[in-house]
C-alpha cells in the first residue's frame, strides 16, 4: 500500500514570507493595492475609538478635504500587506517605527506601497536578524502620502531547510 507524504514533506509552503537570509540590502518590493471604502473608515474609527467628527460626519469639509481617513488606517493596511506577503510566518516582532504623513488619504483613494530593505543585522543568537525597511505609500495618482521606516526582527531559515 502506497503511503501519502505529510503536507510538510511535499514542497514549500505557499504564501510563506521570506526569511532574513532571503533578503538583501537594496532589495525592493511593492504591495498590492487597496481602495479605502466608507465601510473601512467607519469600522476602523469605531474599533479604535478615533471617532473624530471629521471621520464620521460626511458633511464636514475641513482642511484635509472631505472624508479623510486616519493615518493609522493607512499605516495598518500597508502593514497588513507587508505581513501577508513579505514576512508571514517569519516575522517575530516590530521593534520600531518612524512615520511621516505627507498628504491626506480619503475614502475612495487607492493605496499601495514600495518597500526597500535598508539594513540587515544578524543577531548573535537565535537564528534571526534585525531588518530595517523604508516604506513609501502612494495613492492612485502616484503621489506619496506617507513614508515610514520599520525595524523588525525576522526569523532565519530553519536548520535543514533550503
């Protein structure tokens, strides 16, 4: 009787992020895109308690225009893309972040980001490294709306893995 191999023995895991050894300084990546909806805004501000009138009252046209979204929402969606596509399963911790919002994002805008690996420092133990990234967030008009840097601890490839 022929036996099936376990799923782990049949190849690389689909959707797994990159280990630190798979990254190199200067490498660039780009995320997918996401259009920010009214539902996204309302759910986010309700969940986080950011119930500022400029986010919830569609009749307000303030200095940021109509229906701006919190910078934290923009950041959170881009981080979600990074976790899902670049570091899923290999990310250990976010160690630090500096952020600069450069232009407002509004309901109906579509955001995406470019990521550049700026430093990789293996740790002295634990088969992991500290990886720095520069992230630039764009809207649908290719305008930069946010820039941030992140410092993460990323796992190394398990022993015996290729």
